[in-house]
C-alpha cells in the first residue's frame, strides 16, 4: 500500500481559506500548494488596487468589487483542496479494498506489502530455517514458554529469551 492516508476534507478547505496553499500542504500536495499560493498572491498584486491593499492594512475594509478577483481565486483554492481531499480518500479506500481482496498485509511501518505466509524479500528460505514447521494455521509463531507471538526469523522468543526450536510448537 502506498503512504496515502485518510484526510479530513473540511480541514483542508478551512486551512486553504486561512492561508492559500495551506490546505494543499496538509494534503501533502506540495507543488499544488505552491501553485495556489502563487496564484492568490499574483491575483492580489495584479487585480487588487493599491488603495484597497493599503486601506485593508490600515483597518479600513476595502470595497468588495476591489477584492473580488482575489477572493474568487481563494474560493477556487478552497474548493480544490476539498475535492483533492475527497479524491485522496477514495483512492485510500480503493487501495485498502484491493489489499484486503488480495490477502496482502502491510509490513510494519515500511509501506511495503508481503504475502502473509511468504518469506520476506531479501531473505532466502532455508530448509532448516527456524520458522519451518512452527507456524499455526494463521501463519503466526508462538513461544512454547510464554505463549506470545514471536518473530519467525529468530530462533528464540524476543519476549522471554527462551529458545524456540522446530519441535517446540
């Protein structure tokens, strides 16, 4: 599975409203975030009159018609952040369904997938490997002393340090 995670569309939209590009940064769409920031900044400098900017900085609200072009670009950014978040969540759900359908599990924290009972990539399966013959029906290996699930690549229990042999399971 990829490093995609579920995101909150309302939060992406709110962040995009507060600071242009921030909603897209929350979604980890860095180029898009920079693009929207540049677009809003350019709209302010090109379309908003200098008097409206200086009046806003002095505390006088500018007329709506003066800031409407920049507000339209900000609105488009907010809508885009919301839609991108929804699309991200659909892709995330699709990947999860595909993962469930194929019976693959995500490796702890590495973003790679492995078959549940398959040997890990990069490790050759030896005929006398410590994990041979000790796995139960679910592919898990349990220590005969403490009963906790152990790493099948070790020949000892990482919890109680007791040796885990071929005939111990």
